[in-house]
């Protein structure tokens, strides 16, 4: 099952125009070492304005040499996931500052306990395969929040984890955390369960710090996600095509720099273009244009043969209401049908300002339904079941047949939280909506508390490292 939003001619034109932007308009690179690398590789550089113009042959060489894999490991080092293997994986939203408190019926600042509980949920939810920091607890030191958040999450999930570092110094501490969990720095790099992520500043601007962090990832060979986040009508053209061309140029710039430093390094296409509501100036994560641009980015990534990671489960609402449901379902379904490797933002509410335990559970169910859609209908001798239809004949039933027992779970997706058992039974459980059922599943998963996936010695070493980071930041 495959959905193609853009024709091959459309994709070729976006690619061509992106390359022309890199060659004629250029990109501002605010890092001297990076500018020298570009210059030595054949790019034209203005030392005063920091603009770098990238020639066609350098673009082509980078795309020809980039890896067509994106390998990350689970925390045990027993399973490697090539996220560009043709399947679609789910992952959660990252970076929210608030949590919706079900008991309060309102959102509040996220705490460390919220991060621990949300991470525990993610570790248990079967359709969320990799993770990002769901929330950034406001109680953590602001300048070290990335380090503290990584330290917290690494203790409560075995799933692959994407990090965003505030600075090169903070990245060093995050890499040391990964080394503690793996046993050594070499063991960590041999089987990385972390990938790095950087966000250039649209339009066409790489800050000094962002560029330094990107170069560090390439130097050590860590898989890296390049994630421009343009806002259509604000930091990119309001037209979807214009935004797609600009963000593609921004993405290619990072990819090229990575390939100059470490040819063959694994790169993930992780752009997050968000439409702006021109009435309010708000970046709207529930806009259907988010799903359209995500779908186009999936096709661009496929054109380049690299892993795609796009937003889908976006919504602008702060409530568990019909708007929430249809925005998330539509925006996720389109890119998944186009072949997205990762579909992001489980748990997102209120334009990515807020997350929710219950929303994570609901989005896990949405992903399950979407993954069932992508499996399509299996047409085979066994599923056509002509012999069985003949056996049962007119007026019979199939309930006790072996065929029903064998194929029911394969053919029928049964979400754990959806209303299907009759109105009276639903009321007897005390449920008035899907949110109640989701809250019940949250309680079931968390009833035994959050369990660390690292031993006491590693936990102690992590705390020592956090104390060092805090002491040396003053």
C-alpha cells in the first residue's frame, strides 16, 4: 500500500531548486572550522558574512556517499534496528514543558516524576518503538536540562533514544552518560542506543553551537538527525512548496557537512515544518498542511535513499476531543501510507507545549490502527477460505472453526482502550470516554511504580556525573 502525494517531476523540481539555493543564495555557517571544511571541499566561502555557497558536485558527492541505513541498538545491545528497513516505527513527542494532569483536569509544569512516569509508559507501549524526552522538567537547572533529562530517561527505558544537546560541553556529559550505561565509551560507539539531533535556525542559518555539535556527532560516527523546523509564513515561505524547497536546502547543508567529515555516516531526514495560523501567529501542529508537508518529506527522503522521521501525531487542541482525534489520525496516516520510517509526536497536545500520559496511550492505539491499515488485506488460499465457506455452508457460523482461532489476531486489530463492548459494560467500568479507558491503562502500567533498567552502581555513577556537571557549570 503506497500513497504518492508528489509526482517524480515534483520531487525532481524541489531537489533541483534546493540545490540552486545552495549554489546561488547560500547558507550562513557561523562556525569557523565548518567554513574551512566547506572551503577545502570546494565550496565558496565569504569570511565576513559567513555565507557558504555549495557547488553541485559537492552536493552530489555527499548524497552518493551517505549511508542508506540508520542503525540504533536497544539498551541491552542484543537487538539492532535499521530504521530505514522499509517498516514504519512510532515515537513520542519531545520537549514539552507541561503535562496534562488527569486528576486536576488541567495542565501544569512538568516535573522529574512526570518524566519518569512518561518514560516508563513509553517503554511499555508496543507501538512506540524509539523515544525522545517527552518533557523537560522545569525543576532541572535550566542550563543543564538536556543533561539531567537524558540521565533520567536512560535509567527508565531500554528503547533507542534521541538526544538534543544545548552545547558542545553538555553533549560531552550526555556521551559520558551513554558510556556509563554501556560500560565504556568504545562499547557505546560500537552499539549506539543514542542518536544525535540538531536543528538549524531557519531560514538558511546554522549557529556556531549547532554546527559544532553536528560536527562532533560526525567525528565520532554517531547516527545523526538533521531537523530544520521552519514555520511556514514566518521563517519560511507561506507556500508549502517554498517551505519544502528551503527546508530541503537546510537539511542538505547538514548532510553535506557530515559527509565531508565522515563519509558514509548515517543521517536521518527529520525536518519539522509547521504551518502558521496567519490570524494568530501560532505555529499550528494540528494543521492538515503539517501532514501534507511531512508526506512530501518522506518522498524526498526516499528519493535520496535515507531514513525519514516526520511529524504526524500533531494537534493544536489541549483537550481530549474530536479535534484532537481527527487532527492526529489524518496527519499521521498520510505520511505512513507514503512509507515514513518513523512517525513522531505520540503524546503531543497543545501545539507541542503539553504532553499527557493518557495521550501517549491514545496515540499508541492510533498508531496500532494505522499500522494495521498499512498491512492491507492478505489475499491467499488460507484467507480466501473457499474450502471453509463450502464446509460451513448456508446458515452456518464460523465461531468455533480452527480458521477463526488461527486468523483472528492476524486479521483483526483490537485496541485495548476503544469502546466496543456495549454501552452498559462501558458504563459499568466507570468510563464515559476513551480518555477514561486510557487513564485506566496508565494506572495499570504504573501500578508497580517505575523500575530502573540500570543497576545501583550505574545509578550512583550517573548521580556523580550530574553533580560534576552542576558544579562545573557555575
